[in-house]
C-alpha cells in the first residue's frame, strides 16, 4: 500500500528560531517519514537572524531570488506529483503573510487539500485592513488549521471556524540526563535565553532586575541569545549601565550545544517575559532542565507554565508583577525545587518530541490523509 504523499511548505533553518526548528523536526522524524511520503520546499528568504526584517538593495534581491526559486519549485512539484495534502507553515500576519499567501493559493489552484500550521499570531490586527480583509479569507477558506493551543484561537476566529481547527502542541527531543545534579551557586542565577528583542521583554526584565537590586536582593541574571536590530551588545551594555546592573545582568552572546547546556544547568530560575509569543520552545527546554519558569500570559504560554505550580505567569510589560514573581523564586530554594520538579513532570507528560510527532501524525490524518 502506498503511503500518502504530502508537500511540506515551511521555513527551515538557518536561521534557528521556533517555527524553523519544528519544521526540521518534522522533516527528520522517523515516524512521520514512515507514515507519509514527503517533499519539502523552504519558504524562508532569510538565512541569518540579522537578515530578518532588514532590507537593502542586495539583500532584497537575494530574498527575491529565494522567493522566486521556492515558488517555481512548488509549481514544479505540484505539476509532476499528485499530493494527498499540502502542508503550509505560513506567517499569518504582516508582510510575511503577503509573501507566503501565494504558495497556499498555488496549492489551491491545483485542487489540493490544505492544512495550515500556525506557529505565530497577529492575524487579528490585520483582518480588517485593506488587502488582508479579502486575502485572509481567500487563503484560509476550506483549509484546516493546526494551532498550538486553544489560547491562540481568538487571534483567528474572525477568519477560521472552530470546526476547522486542530490542536497540536509543540514538543522537543529529550536530551538531558534526568539524574543530573544542579550545583548550588553562591547567589541565585536567573537565565534569559532568547534573541535580544524588545518584544521578548528584555528591557522590562532589566527594569524588574533593578527593582530587585534596589530592594537589596543578590542575584545574577545571564542573558544568552543573538543580537538583533532592536538590541545589539552595545545598546545592551548601555541599558545595563544606566540601571546600575553591571556584573548583575550579563550578556554572553549566542550559545549552542554544550555551551547552552551549561547555562541551563547553572540557572535556578528561567525567565521569558515576552510580549508576543505563540508557543515558545525555549520554555519547554527550561522545563526539561527542571527549572521553575516566570513567563507571560500571551499565546499558549499558560499551557506550558502552570501558574503557581511549575512557575508564575504574569501580565506582559508589568515590571512590578514580574519582579514580584522572580523575587518569590530567588528567595526560596525549596519552592524553586518543587516548581522545577513539576515543570519536568509536565514536560515528560505532554511536551516531548515523541508526543508531538504522534499528535502531528494524528492531526494530518484528521485532515483527510488516509493510509
């Protein structure tokens, strides 16, 4: 019996970010490859984090070339293969949506079933704007949509009926020895691990750290991640200096593999005070390292972090609430251990790569793909 054939249109690394990592998981999955025959098209037009959102003549020409190449590859595959399903992991808002929409419309032109995997949010801001008000319904009409959490449905409810929504939370491959021992630090270590973006809450976190310092708390907050057009190392140093956080808030640059592992193991609390997330994988990483998490009430984060059990969920941009939540953890080692153990239990129960792949296969079959 032939396996169902699927055309996967998604963004793949580089650069490394959440949706690209999930797409790579799908491409590399033994279970998914054993269940379906897949062909893959890379939607991404940026090859480095520094290229995202940036222009310039030569960079724009490169991006245009990558777009045209991906579009004609998709056209060629649709012309020469009969797919049971087209899987499209597209951006749902802004210029990214305008770039990705033609791929979905091309698949529709060939009469293929469509499933759209939503790794992001922001549609609600565009739905009544010119162009988007007719293009969004055109793209999403008669398509199934995979969301990472029901918390994200309000973002698309004006365009997508609930009956067409399927839920599949992200998951990551377990890589940490569950018996590892966290060595005690002289002062508590807090970890922020993400790109240096204002929307990731970097400046709000620095403000919260200043409040804690002014109250007499001792701690170190390690910042790990890529510089961006928002915040580079020079601006970060200036922001730290004007808050009097030198040697307290420390930027270490990008870290991968064993270097990143060392920061997770050194940390005792993980903080991601983002303003805009769908379902951040980095919270899942922190859960595997048995870290209590302080994060924000945006996107699917309340499904990842159980408020009061495995960490604290605070409102975005609320410096005082963020500082209070961090304060509870850096001042109570027993609470950190209790919440960290709960976070790890939740990770093993719901957010491993195995759990994600099994759920992903199930939802694709629910989209009408049959063995």
